[in-house]
């Protein structure tokens, strides 16, 4: 069944504040196998011009995937999550996320379409600090394989 | 971005000094089941296809697969190891074209990363294109990401 295209353009209000901790950044850096000292050592981060340790460029997914669930799991959308794969991901960085940041995100549904029997939904999450400073925008495309009965479009 | 760190990252890199077409040093690494479990915990993505082969097979996958986001993160090492400061990355985009299948053994899956300085952009930025493959020298290598592009800001 095709997805409900009336979701295109919907925005979801800022989610609760996510406070970025040094220990979480380190844990994430270890999980991606990256020993760069700028993720771990505040002195190394300062030497590179950052006020504190920064997070890896893909770290925002920890925050934005959760925010995206507001639409992905909305039963009205009609997405069969058991058939969903991650199609594409893009991060546009205004400045790196760093320890101590208190971030909120606004979710927007950019597009919904069917192609080759698959349903695609593209979303973006604009992450900013509590004070309104833009930090990162995360764009995601999810693909539900074989769920569209409209065929090629 | 003040030159190389102790691991040699970011040595003498400048916008003026980089040349389009330059290949970055290749990286070979492995993704094992334990890496997937660790990434589940760190990212909060506990989708069963990343740790339960029964569940993976039930949806038509050959075995447990790595998180696309873990592959995306690992692929970026080739750029951040070269540039030194990961804060220089201003944009990073990929399409997930093929899953990295991770068998339940000591070897896991191999990841082969190559990258090329594709284009000098205005404002001291450059675009680097990454090619990420899984496989082996014997059996051949398959691309797992497409359009994997990074924009970094370099010192003058």
C-alpha cells in the first residue's frame, strides 16, 4: 500500500533537549573504531580550535533517528517497518557537535514517493542548540522494499 | 587544524597544496559481530537484523548485516585520518547500495576504503569521493556505498 503523501511538508515540533556528554562521544567514537584524540582529549580538541571535545560527523544520528521515529512509526503514514532499509543519509554541518551542547531537533517530511515498487520517505532533522544556534541538518531516506502496489512511476 | 598529531593525521595539509585527483592512503579494516553489538549500544539502534541471524534470514538476508550508519562512520576514517581534524567536515552524504554481511566467525567482514580528492571548491573547501567495498582479494570486492562524498574545509 502506498504511503500517505499528505505527510509531505509536515513538521514535528522540537523534541526534548538532548545534552551531549563527553562520555557518550567517547563511547560512540570507540564503537566506530576511531581513535582520533579530538573526540577524547579536551586539550587536543582545544589545540584544533574547538572549545571542548567534538563528536564524530555521523554522531547526530544518535539524536536524529529517535526524532525521526515520530513520523516513521506513525500508523497513519502506513510504513511497514519490517521492510524498511536505510536508503541514503546526509549530514550538513554548520559547526561540529561538542560536549556540553544542549540540542533540540525539528523534524520535517521532505518527500514521499513510490519507485520500482518501493516506498520512499525522505526526512530532515534540523538540530540546533536550545538558544537557537543551528548545528547540523540530517537528511535521511528510508526505503520500504516492495510495499508499493503502484509499480514504477 | 594546526598540522599533524602524534598519529600523523593532518600532516602539512593545505588548500593551496592539495591537487585534484590525489588518492588518499587506502585503509583496510574488519567489521566483526562484536563491533555490531557495540554499535547497537552506542547508537541505540537495536534492530534485530544487526545481531540475530535468525531474524536476518527471516527477512531474506543471507546473514546478520552491519548497520548502514556503522559502515558510513567507518568509511569516513579515510578522510578524517587524512585531514586530522574531524571538525573540518562540513558535509557528508552516502547512499547505501549493498549491505555488509557479517558472518559469525573471527574474521567478520572486510572493509576496503579508497578515496580521491575529487574537486577543489570555493571557500577553501574540497570534495573527496570515497569508495567503500566489502569482500576479499580472492573473491573480489563489492561496493557497499554509492555517491559517498565528503566536503571538508582546509587551512589556506
